[in-house]
C-alpha cells in the first residue's frame, strides 16, 4: 500500500529506500494528491503542536498573559534546546511565577549536539526547559492556569486542560480522539492515531481558518504569523523547519514530528500536506516535503526554488567532507 | 521484493514498519532462509571490517607488530570513541612510532553521547582516534608499514594495501570488487555493493574457514577469538554487538554496519547471516538479528534466550521513563 517517498544513493547506486504515504488535501478533506494509502492512521506526534496551541490563543489566555510572538512560536516547536529556546520557555512560565519544575515533559540533553556539549562543558545538566517540547508544555501550563485549573497532571488525558485541547484536535481533524486510538508521546502527553488524510485536512484548515469558528480561525492565523516571524523558535540552528520558514515566511507553515511524520499548511493554496515515512525516517520526510512544497507553491522566486532543491537533493558527505552520496525524492512526488 | 523485518508499536498500535531483506547461507552460498530478495546488492559498510583485517593477521603483520587481542578486536570495530577505544587505537600506531595524524578516516565526536559530552567538558576536541573506524584504519596503516609501503593514501582503491585487502574481500565473498560496484564509505575507504547472499556466505566462511587457504582460515579464527575475548572493543557501552558477544562469546560473531546492514557468523552451525533494512534503520536490524540468532543458535541456555528476547522485543520508554511502546520482529523471522 505504501509508495516510495525517497531514495538514498551512495555514488550512483541506490543504497537505501524510504517508503510511506503522502497526501495533499483541502479543508473538506478532498484529496489532491495521494502516494500510498491516505486513510492509514498515523500518530501525528509533534506535527500537531500548533493545533494544541489553538486554545491558548483562541480563549484569550495568550493575550491576558502577554505572550509574545517568540513564545507562541515556541509553543508550536520541537526545538533544539539552544539557550534562546530554554530561556523563552522560562519566560513563558515567569508570567505565572512558575519554574521549570511544573513542566511534566521530562528532561533530555539538547537535541542540538553542539548545544549539548556546551551545556556539559559548563558543568550543567539538562532540565525540562531543554526538552524539545518545553514550549508546548509551557503553553499547556499557561492555559491551565488561565483557566483556573491546578496545572499539576496536565499531561493526563483526564486533566481538564488536556481534555480541552484534545476536543479542539478532534474538531479540526474531524476524527474522534479517545482511548482506542491513544498512545503516549515522548513528552508524556497523549498522541492519537488518525488517518493521514485527516491530518492534511486539519492543516488546510489551520492555513485558512475554513470550517473553524472565528476565534479558532483567528488563533490559527496568530500562531502561523508567530512562527513565520520567529522561525528560529520552531526548531533551531540547521533545522529544516527553521530554514524553510526563514525563506517562505507566512506562505507555508511546516512542522516535523517524530517517526517520519511531517505536515505543511499552505494558506494561499488552501491546502494541507501530510507525510508519513513508514519506517520513521525523518530524513526522507524532509526530502518528500521539499518536493511537495516545490510542486504546490508558486516557486517562481529564484530563492524558493534554490532552497527547495537543496532539501530535495541533499548531498551526503563523510567525515572528511568528501561527497559520498545524495538523496532524491520519488518521481511520483515531482 | 522486500519483506517486513520489524515493527514499532506505540501502545498496541503499529506506528512504524521496517522492510528489507535477510538471508542465512552456508559457505557454498546455499540459502537456508531468505526474507525478501537475497540477490539484491547492498553496500556492506562496516560489517566487513573483520574481513578487511584478515590480511593483517594472515600475512604475519599482527604477530610481527605484537598486536594484542584488544587491538585486533578494535581493528574489527565500529566503536563508541570511549577512552579505551581511542587509547587502543593509539597503541596500535605506537608500534610503528606513528601518531593520529597518519589516520585518514577524518574526525568526529564520539558516537557515545556521554563520552562526547565528557570530552567537550574537558575542553578537548575529537580527533581521528575517536572516529568509530579508527581501529580499522590503524590496522590498515600497520599492514601498509609491515608490507614496506608508505601508508599515506592507504584509503585510495589504488594503494597497494587497499588493493590487497580488497582482493581478499573479493575472494571471500566470491564477488568482483571494482569501480562498477564501488562507493565511498563514511571513513573514506571504498565500500563495494554485493548481493546480500554473498555477504552471508562470506560470514559463513569467516566462521569456519571453509573455502579459505589455511593462513586466511587461521586469521579468521584469530580475529573471531579476539572479538569474543574483548567484546567491549568491537562497539562499546550499551551497544548490541558488545552485549550479545559478552553472552554468546565465540559462538557468534555479530557486527553492525551503517544504513541498516548487519551480519553474523555462526561457526558451530557453519552459517552466516546478513540483513539489510532497506530504509537504513539500524534499530530494525538489531531486532531482526536477535530473532535470527534465537532461531539458529541452540538457545537452551537460559541466559541466551533472555538476552535475545530483550533485543527481539525492546521496550521503548519516553523522557520520563514511561513505557510508551515496543518493537517486535516479523513473524517470518521467528
């Protein structure tokens, strides 16, 4: 049922192949392009962080707490744990006089290896603020407090804040979110398996506000604009999401998730894109996403085309910097 | 053409799937088990490091240079760059009064994240000795010098030392190694795409010495015994190859390679195993290899069965240590 998404070449020979599914859909769920089976359920993982932040903005909490654009972008982020990321998460919590200990995402060394080594060299240990999900968690804590709830236990499916944001997820994707399709994510909040087509549909809606009430539609726009204005916050140094957003700005919202999931929202086209690399390989999701962006966007601007081709056909170099291979998207994506 | 090798579950739902090929063959190349297409060529990458070390031992260089078991095991290794690994590579070079600068593998931070952080905390930078291939490269330099060649440029396919070890690779695999199937490996030496069945056949021969001249057969045995005696050297802390070898000892030689390739040699059974995860995912190669070892070895010893089941059905935990999923081999491997 899966299609080829990307190939890895060593010299001129194919060394590895990534298969999976990719779909482009509009806000009604109508499919404009499908590779593989668009109905197969996938765990969206971190791709839906922006959707989980809708309530933070739509209900007015963000405004009441004076959350800034970098902070809203961080709420949508899988960040590198670089100093600016950790500091921004801390600032979100400072609005409520809360500290890192209220975050229930767990700690891990910064995803960015150089940042992790610098942290180690300073003699420090990583905390929850360095967790790539700390912005999302800080946003959930902000929402819980603004709603008058005790934030403790906000990662549970039964906590009122988690129930609130999950209901929004169910609405925007059009798919029931309950114990039957629930798994636990890396940062301990629930993640719900939904058809890939529904994920693409949700991001078409995220881009246009179509089928959403005005408050949510406005929140989606605010979040997209925050990420477009602060692309570093959504990922970080050297990362696909940050680099692509730096060039495309508000024309495309792109977001990776663990296990080879990736989404994009194209407001001008009214379309959403969702990709699942079946083996979980994020490198192939980036190649496939670059190809689908190049296909769908008006890339007549030279800088767009150059950027997207860089990600569509990445060169692979070895430890001496010698070019040893490359990647390329499947022809069906072109 | 590929078969399923392993699945990744989040809760009870399949999140990701790895496909590829696996083959068990004897020293004649006769296939005992095949999943997917055993004839499809793959780059063996680091799986053939032990085969590249045959000439170092067979020609007497190892003996003349008084190379020890840890040093021979390191010549077969993709190591973590832990202090003992780097020190052992340096000791190999000290036999010839050579320093790290003669290694042409390039430098990278130790693969083991904790080791990399400790190195950074010490204020040091990584060198070629930390490269996971430094033992192989030190072995090639030793061989070159013992043969009376200038080691400079030993990574080139045209260097006499590289020609010598490549001829041995061609002999033991039974496949021509030339510019048509050549790629460049991560550490800059050539790697040659060969049928997966030929790779398994080569490791059947490596385990028994069948079809090899007495010097090479003896060298294979010496190398297997060195790795069995020094399992830490072949990989390092927490690594599959090291942990499995610690329990199975000389009953199985196992070796991972980049891009989801893995081999094993089972001397008592006269068999070789070769696996290629098509997408390059090493996690699936480990699960599949554990299943094929459990199937093929006499695992009546309780400790073997327990160990192999740990690797066949690894638990996946998140940043808070909560169990969120697991992996399992395809039923066809059981």
